[in-house]
C-alpha cells in the first residue's frame, strides 16, 4: 500500500511547446498534486532546426527539474540556518 504522504507529493505534469521567434519556443508547463492544485510556468527555450516539439518540451522539463533541485537545496540550507537559530 503506498504511503499517503508520498501520494500527496506525487506530481502530474504536462508540457506544451509553442513556436516563438525563429529558433525559439515557449514551453507552458502545468503541474498539480494533492497539496498544490495548480502551478504554471512559461519558459523560453531554444528550438533548434529539425527538433520535434517533444524534444523541446523534454528539454524544458529537464531544465525545470534542475532549477527545482537547486531551489530545494537552497530552501533546505535556509531552513537549517533558521532551525539552528532556535
């Protein structure tokens, strides 16, 4: 049986690329889970000649993943400092 806390943190994510200026795209990312009903991001990314929309969307999701990992690490560091202050 899955842990309920883990299920509340599980995300459903979609991404959709739209061509922008030549060589660019805007990727709209929608995420939701039990705790956050909706969170949206529009990201400007490169759209290289010959790339499929799925490639551009995937690249945007990887970039967003890296950004969130860095944000999570910074939040953990800042929280630790505050806890240490008592």
